[in-house]
C-alpha cells in the first residue's frame, strides 16, 4: 500500500471508526432546524391575528389581535363593540400588558379621552346606542428588546364604572 | 446587552447550520448560492441589529462576532477534539484507484461528480488516483499514483 498522506488516520478518515454515528447526529440536528419553519406555518411564532367574541346582556366585544409576536413586528388590535342595550359612556380599558414593551403607533378613531385607571389604559369611547357598533383600531409595534411568555393582556369593556365584559388573554413575544 | 446575546445566538445558529448542512453544500459557489448568501446575510442582519442604526451597535455586533470567531479558531487550533467538532475531519474517498462507496454516499457525492473534480485537476481516470480526500473545507484533494 502506498504511503498514507500526512495527518490522515485511516481508521478514522477511511474506516470512519468512531464517526459512523456522526451522520445521524447531523441528520437529527438538520431535522430540528427544518422543524422550525414547519412549526412557524402553524402560527406558533406569530403574527397571524386570532379572533375572540365575548357576549354579555348589554354588549358584545370582539377582539381581533395576534397572540404570538416577535420583536419589531407591527400589528393591529381591533376592538369591535356592539351595544345590545344603550351604553351611555363606553370605555375600553386595557391592562398594562398591552403597552409593556410596545410602541402604540395610533388609536383610531381617537377616543374621547385617555386616562390612567389604576395603572390601566382607559379609553373613553362615549355613547353607543343600542344596536350600534364601535370599532376601535389600535396599531402597535413590538419593541425589539421585548420578550414575553404568557404576558397578560386584559381587556375590560365598561359603561362608566360598571364592568360589562372582562377578557383575559395572554401573549408570547419571541426574541 | 441584547445585541451581544443576539450576536452569540445567531453566530451559534449559523455555525451549527454550516456544520449540519454538510461541507458539500458549502464548497461550491454557483450563481444561485451567491444570491442565497446575500439573502442570508440580509436576514441575519435584521435579526441582529434590528432598528439599531448606531455606530456603537455595529461595533458591538461586529466585535462580538470577531471574538466568537477567534474563540472557535483558537479552540480548533488548541484542542484536537474541538477541531473534529468545529471543523470536521477529512474523509478518504478513493484509495489505490478504488472508490470507497460508503464514504461517497455519506457525503452525497456521485462517481460522476468525483470524476468531474478529478478532471479539474488533470486526472483523466479515477483509477489513476492514489488518494482522494474530502477535506473539511469542502474541497476534494487528489493525489495521483506515481
């Protein structure tokens, strides 16, 4: 047999002694990497919005917003209030989780007033007559350093100080 | 701090990717590979610096990657086990003119591709090859028979 080139070890480099399982490690890791985009197709990493409707005798509230987000994403949350009875002074109150690590780009239509309600963001919508709807569009951007798993985003619909609907939701923000 | 962590995570991911994809994919640079490379760089950059347009941010990101690359390079120089893990080991594809089927299959190389590579080094027949070695860089070295 001709001289083996320098630094080649035949057992290791030709017979692959001790390296036979390397290929399976490589394939397993590649499968894991390939699994990420497949999982992403199922909206695990965001940002497709989901819709939830809550109904009370006085009103219904439909929330259309993503619950899985990533740093830097621009997204919209839509609050669709339908009055089943006359709501004299409707408020959408957002828990602090809505603004934590987020930039609020715009709220349309502009609420009658904005205030802090014991640390929550209170948006006054005003009078909504029975049978009428009010759609509040809020546009956000996730701050790049914002990371959250299971952060609470509570929404209250109130008439003055009377709570009509409470909705607890959670968001995940991936880095 | 976030920038450093992001740079470490992306460096590790890219390193892992290049290791598990196999050296064959990395050894050629066809026009499409070149486009992919640019797209890859752009995607990585957005995740790395995001909305940070500062010189400080760029220095932190580039500095972190440089340090990581130095660590990888030094580890591979200093430790044999790290060299195998980080760079891989060579694989003998031909010995005494005989193609080692198991090894070419493992690296997804066909006899035709092997012959093409040999022709590129002025070797007309694989039977004239004493040793062909698939190097960790992705290149195939041919040593002709004397």
